[in-house]
């Protein structure tokens, strides 16, 4: 009986991890060609061309409506950016940098006499919030730590990220 329980556990874990090789921290699925974020629906999708590889529930900045304009506004940017780097030593488990602000973002903030801010990431929660209980970040996109484990190895720097309203 214990052998059957153990085997069922192994099958479950393998099924849940999908295309990840956890031992080496590598992703063996279809290459992720873009990340799509839908702020209104609080969803993020990893895409391989037009195919949805995986979808995640997300939390956003504490004031999520509208495009991020200035530092401290609590908004998550909208538009086309790219993943800049992987950050394994993150305050929130693991994180991926997003290329905000771009030249247009900087110009808009400068015209207002403000700083556009920066340091926008996709990141985990690191025990800060174990479930998605509303928007709480300073403008970042947050997922569960387990989801971030997957995203961290599946998405590479230079991958486009499109953040929709």
C-alpha cells in the first residue's frame, strides 16, 4: 500500500511540474516567445507563438487602474516591454526584471517634473501573501512562489512582455 501511495505521489508531482526539470532548474517545453498580462482579469499568460503554455493568477500594484506614470503611484505599467534579467536573490522569492521605464515613460514623467520610477518586476510573494488577496505591490506583478519557480526558468531575458489594461 505504501508503494502505491508513493508511486501516486511521484506521478502527481511529475504531472504538476509539466515541462520543468526541477533538479537542474531548466525548462524543456516550447520556447516562451512572449508574456501577456491582462490587468483587468488579473491573469498572466506565457506564450509560445499563439499557443498559451500556462496561465497564472496575479496581483498588481495597490492602485492598478491606468498606466504607471510616476514613482510611488502604485500602478503597474501598461504597454510593450521586455524581460531584462533574472534576479534569484529577491525580497519576494525570485523575480524577473521588466524594462520599465522606456523612453516614452521617461518623457511623460519629465514633462510632469517627476521621476517615472522603476524596479518593476514579476515576482513571488516570499510569505508576504500566500494567496491572491487583492493588489498589494508597488507596481510589480506578483504570483505565488510555486508559480514563480516555473516562470523563473521558463522565461528568458529579452522575452517581450505585453501588459494590457
